C-alpha cells in the first residue's frame, strides 16, 4: 500500500497547501523522481493495481489507452503518474477504483435527507467546536505546513519513505481521533459515520476485487486513508501486507 499526497492538489481536504509549497510534478526534475519512485514500487511486481477512484474506471482506462496512443499526456494526478506508468511496465490491461462515499454523505444525498440533516448538523457542529478547543490542534496545522515544506525540499522517494513510516502514519491518524474528545458522543459518531464509514467501505471494495493467492495487489491511495486500511489488512487472514519501506531496491 502506497500512501501519497495528491499530486494535482485538488484542494478537497481541510488542509490546503499554499502555492509556495506545491510540487510541480511535471517539471523535468520531478519527472525523474517520479520514475525513481515508480522503479522502487515496481520491485513489488504488482499483478493488480487499485487506486483512489470510483468503482467505474472506464474513463480512466480510456485515458490510459489514449496516453499509450500518444493522444494525451499524463495528468498531474498520481493515478496517471504512478498507476498508468506501472500498468504500462507490467502490461496490465486494467486498474481498479476502490473509493467510496461515506454513510453520512450517502444519507445526506438521499431523498430523505431532510430528516437526517439536523442530526448530522448537530454532530458536526459539535465536533468542529471541539477541535478549536483542543491543545494539539495548532500543532497539527503547523506540522502539515512543515510536511508541505519537506515535500518541496526532499526527493519524492525519500519523502514517500518518511510519510509511509509507521510513526508518520500513526501520528497522522491522531488528528482524526482528536475529534472524539467532545463532551458527548458527537465526536465518535461523526468520525464513525463519515471517516471510518468511508474507509471501511473502501476496504470492502478491496475485498471485492477478485484475486488469486498468487496475485500481488498494489494500492495507491491518499495517505490519510492508510491507517484504517492498514489495520484491516493486517487483521485480515485474506492478505499479507507488505509495507512500503520493506521493498528491496
């Protein structure tokens, strides 16, 4: 499993990287580093590649074929930069989207959302208020800025080694579990209905990919998802998890 930052900086996460610390993945130097990173991941010899995208990946497969035909260039997205390159290297004909919508988002978009919206509003307003009272909150935001700066200063492979380490993965997850420190159960309910729900659904999608005992499954996904998914993979007798830093190069 490869935890990654989003190369295209879509700005969908609560932390927004400043323009000064956005990596230009298309620059000649970074393209060399992408190739180095891909070469390292390739030592795993994946037979199936799973990415943070919707289950219907037809559009991605079409774009991959267009890239192979020289019709389009690789976008900044890690699906293209890492996933497509690895598909090409191992002559794979597909990749698998495993992203999922959380239970709370699904309910909010349902025809009955008018009934559940006040409940979710109450939960998430309480969680939001508690975060700004937490003594670690400012430290986490400062840490994210430091990580952005390190990403600019470090080679990609070195940065991925650092951010996929056990310490980094666990500490990143710590920011999520701070939200359970409300006076009532709103914090844990919000975390369960949104973040845990989404990641457990993602894990269900991983389980749904048909595999054989000889398959080597590569998961490329945003770093924030790694802690929960790692727990599931380590606990499940279906899988043997090879940690990022344990590959030989």
